[in-house]
């Protein structure tokens, strides 16, 4: 399998793994865990599921929420780190 089709397959698996209920609730269909997230966290997680990388996310958060770039970068890094520690994401490209 090529690197491109592996990445596409992972993106597809990621998008089918999570089910959103409104803006604040998220079900991990693999673990069965149910999460309540803030609007911002839900927005960032949806962007990750859509394949955005960490640098793109910082830019998006900066513009969407009107915060400075360094704060957006720090907030995204902290959130992605939290997602990794919870086992929600695994891909090192984030």
C-alpha cells in the first residue's frame, strides 16, 4: 500500500471513529468513551479529523477566535498533547 493511500485510509478511519452530537458531545466509537468538549475543542478536533496539521490549526484558531498567533500555537499544542495523552489521536504529524 502506498504512503498516500495509507494516509487516506487513516483519515477515513479517524473520521468514522468519532461521532459528534451537537457542538459539545463526542463519542469515540472504538473505545465507547463519551466526551463533553467546549465549542473551541470541538472545532479543533473536527479540523484534525478533516486532516489539518498543527501549524494549519494554529492559523485557523488565530483567525477564527481573534487571538494572537503565539497564543493560538500554544493552545493548539496543549490541546493536541491532551488528545494524545487520552489516546484520542496517535498520528505524530499533529
